[in-house]
C-alpha cells in the first residue's frame, strides 16, 4: 500500500476533514456528467471497475459506477475508508503481495459489491469546498499491477473535475452568485482540460479524440510518436483518411465513426496505421462515444444527452501477430503429418483464430485452405452454435480440454455437425494454442433423429389404440405395453416391463385351474413361429380379478428370425353382456309371443268348434280372452317399435305448456281400470300453478309406464302417489308406490334395455324390459333425467324432471302449429 499524498502546502497547513454525512442527505440522483467522468477514468486507466461514492459513517453510497451495479457497500474494511480517513490517494498495486506487510489488505483481493475480487486499486478523495472530504473516485482491476503512479495523477485530475462539476451544479443553484460561480468553473474546466491533455500524454495507450464528424481534435504523445504527426498538423483533419493505411478499409471505418457518433461502441478492430518510419504497424483499436448533456438525443442515448466526442484507444499488436505468423511457420512439418488425415485437424489461438488446418477440414466445409487460414473460427460456425463455441474456448482456457459437438456452416451455408475434442497446448517459448481433432457426425445424428421419430410415432400409435397391445421376447418377458393394456390389467407399465408376462396375467384358467406354459397358445405360437387367434380366454388383473378377452398373437420377425411375439387383445366383457341381454330378450319375447298366441289359439279353437254355441256367456269370455291377448301382442310390438324409433331419434317432440296436474290425472285415468281391479287408489299433489313445457303424448307414455308398473308391483289396498314439484327452471314429477321395492344393485340397470327388477317379472307379470329404457330416452329428449329411489319392502319412488313452462307461453305452441299447418 502506498500513500501518494501530494505535499501541497495548502493541504499541510489546513488538512481536509471528512464531512459529517449523517447531517447531510446523500444525493443518489443520476448525473450523466459524473457517469462520463467515471467511464473516462476507467477507459484511460484500463480499469475493470470504477465508481464515485459518497461516504457515511457506515456505508459507501455509489453515485456513479462503471462495470458493475450496486447502490451501497459496508464502509468497514474498505480501501475507501482509508482514503477518506487519511485524506490522501491510495494505490494498491498487488493486493496479494501487499497483504504480507499490511494486515488491512486481504490477500484474496479487494471486495466490491456485485463484482469479482480485484487485485489492483486506486482511490482518490473527493475534496469539496471548505476542504471537506465527501467521498472517493476509485478504479479497480481484477489483475494486479494494472495502475501506476502516473494513473494517480490522472484519477486525481478526474476527481477534481468531478468536484468541479458538482461545485458547478451547487453554485448555479444560487442565483445571487450565478455569474461569479460560472466564471470560476469555466476557469477550472479550462485548467482541467489541460490536465486531461497532460494525462493523455502520460499513458502508454494510443489515444485520439475526435469530434462527431470523425475529425481529429487531440492526439496523445504515443500517437504522435507512432504517426509522426503533431497536434497542429492533425486538428480538423479526418482520422480515417489520415491514419488508416488500407484504402479498402476506410469505407467501413467511416461507417463505424458514424455509428459511434450515434452512441454505439465500435471495435476492437485491427488495421494498419501510418508511422513516422514509413512501415505501417498493425493496431487493435476501439471507438467509444463520450456522452454529455445536450439537446440532441441519438439511438440508445438517454433523453437530454448527446455524443460530444469520440475516443479512439488502441494498442500496437504487430509483435503479437508476428509471433502468430512465426507459429504458423513452425508448424509446417506438423501440417504435412496431419494433411492426409481423414478427420478434422486444426489449430487456433486461445481467442479462436485459425492458425492451421488440414485439407480434409477445408474440403469438408467447401473451402480452400487459404480461404480459412488466419480467420476466426466464429466465421464458420452457425448462429445457433456461437454461444456453445464461445463457452468451449473459456473451458479450454480454464481446464485445458473440451469435448462436444458444434454445428459448422459449409460455404454453401448448409450445416454439418462436428464432434470434436480440443486440448490447450503449452509449448516452451511459444504462445499457448488449441489443438482440435474432430469428425463429421451429421449423418449419424440424422439417423438418430429419424430413429427417435420412428420410436415416438410407435409410442403415439400404441397410446392411441384402445385395444391392449404388448410384446414379449423369446424368454416370455414383457418388452413393451401400451397404456390401454396396462389400464385393463390394473398395472402401471413400469411394473410389467421385464417381467414374465405369463406368470402375471395368464397363469390360470377362468375356473382357477393352472394354465401351464407348455399349453399356453401364445408361447406355443412363438415356438412354432405362427400366429394365434383365441376368441374366448381370460387374463388376470393385478387385483386378482379376471377379464374375458379375445386376442391375436403374431410372431415378431427380425431379419428372418423370430424375436418375440406381439399380442393384441380386447376386453369382451361388454360383448358378453350384450349377448346375454340378447339371449334374455329372445327368451322373453319368445315367451311373450307364445303365451298369448297359445291362449288366443285355444279361445278361437273353442269358438270355431261350435262347442260354445249354446253357452253365449262362455263364448263371450273366450272372445275377451282372445282380445286381451291380441292387445298384449300389440303392446309388445309397439314397445319394440317405440324403442327402435327413440334410439334412432325418429320420434320428434311437439312441446306445449300445460299444467303438470292435468298430465298426472290423465295418466291415472288411463290406468284407472287396472287400478280398480288391483284395489289401488291414487293420491295427487300437484299445485295448479306448476306448468310444464312437454310433448303431452310422450310424457303420458312415460307416466303410463310408471303408473302401470306401480300397479303391477303394489299389493291391494295401497296408495300410488302422483306429485309435481316446481324446482325453478324445471319441474320434478314423482310416481311413488307402496310395493315390494327394488334391490339396490338394480336401481341403475333397470333403465337399460331388456332389464327388469326381477327376471321372473317378465313371465309372472308380462313385459319385455323395454318400457323403462323408452321412458329414459323420452325424458332425455326433453332435457331432463329419470331415476329411482327404493328400498326392499318399503316401495319405490320414480322421479324425472322436465322443463318448466310459463303461463304467458301457453298459446305459443298452438300458434306455432297453426303457422306450420298454414
């Protein structure tokens, strides 16, 4: 640590004193001028970070920053704390070295909020009027020995310029001292300009100041020494025309000047500059805008700011490029060795510039060797691969090796995927470089993508199929299974993969007897290399239940050899249920047809024989029996036809608004004769104001079926209750009896076709099992639903809902029908 305090008599007689920030408001308002001073300090000193801060008793409060973003930092242990406490600049050249003698310095580096640890530090106190120290202007660098004693003077000048800028703001705020303050500040700024000029001359970098048109305003001394031009010679002359040797580069260089004048940083670029000796030198240079307050506003600039000057900073890289060329020359024999390699072989600098490559690499990318040599590898990599390549260079620098794939661009702009392995080579006496060996894997990647696509398509097809599909290898272990099969078997797919599928799902017959592998049709078909079709078998679920299945097992042939079997199966439970329903329907219909026909034939036979001619009462009774059986046959046929029409949607509705009570009474009237015979009475509960909007005939058909069933299953001397309840948007109709009730397991199925509460009902009481199925379809056509509530021995309540009607709409259906008939 070096105390670089100037021995000025003013400071010795009256040393500055730290301000008392606790009594002052810390100004955090962004200041473009201070931002530019901090940026200029960083540019001129080559610093990674720079800041201007106000200091309180506990914290550093950053006013302007460069290279990082932060608002505050703890004051304790900071280098700026020492600067303010001693009221003098502080230069730390190498924190690691100076920490050995000064325990206040950490060997790891100087900490800065949201930034990397720094080894170099230079801080200068900000001394306000009245010799008050209000903060510091500091620059920091990650690497050691970045700053020298010359930079102390430079930063001190900029610190005074920052104080001058702040003093200007403060002075201009007071109107009574405006003129005097302005004159003093103008003199101070003039002095500081001279100091800045002196500072520019003292730094080793090449620095030129241009106006926004690209005309030279200032040269520092290293520029004068390089070019042989003096300040008087260059002022007002165009930088590009006077300095750049390569005429073909002047056009785009002028474009970069215009871009910088609009606020954009340009570079670094490499060009040949003129020299006093006549032999051009290769210079790496950057163009940066210096932004200040102004009326104009360019792209990317904050409102109220404008580019005032352009700063050209450069360094002579001629020696470095000559060393690279020497490296190219020394590798001539190496090129001969690798020239005939059938893989990609190339070398490049740590920055990614090609230094050598074999002919195969150039030919594979469609170039000639000379078209690629010396160019950055970034020029031959696709846009998507640039981030990965940049990261690979960082990895090589840090670890020495990298392996991966990068998409390269051929000369015709087609992409080729190159798998490569790179290693950093550190040879004595020469700069480090990167050796890379690679091969073109484009076709391999395309094949892998195509294979993945085929595999994905297969998985999607298997997932979309409702039938169960699984595959097994020659040892009977499951190799794949689709989701439908796993779901039917009650397993997750992962539970079955690799398992003996016969032992899991096909181990027993339906009666529980063992099903040996020797007799398993699937395994037999695999041994015989032939397909198998089984129409009636069972598979066993995970929960121990069986599912009836029909399956087809086909051999899986790979290059002429059997590799396993693919089994596709269907759950035939529904088919069995439908077959059972069909059998029951045929049996029921056969019985229903045979019984009345037999009775009808017997009755008509007696009448036809004339044996009842002398017994008219008996003859009349036989005729009534015949008529009753004919009616029974007609009802049977009508039920079947109605169900068919309802299922096919061939029964249109003609809705009208009517009182619900009228429908209930009409339904009771229809079944009144049957109720009298069965000694059943009706009770009604339907308020007159409850209206429904329905097709009368269809809802009467539903009510007649429900009332008829209630009469059939109710004992004598009981009541059937018919009710209607207004639910707001719909009306609920209830038919309640005091009969024997329905078992719980039948409550849902009795509305299916060919279903009855008891299979014996069709024979004892008549019926096809279609009545309630028709009722459900009619109710659903009205937008309602139908259900039953029942308990054995306590009767049943059949309920259904229909749309509620409005009194004012009662005439609408009639009008609609009149219009339709017209």
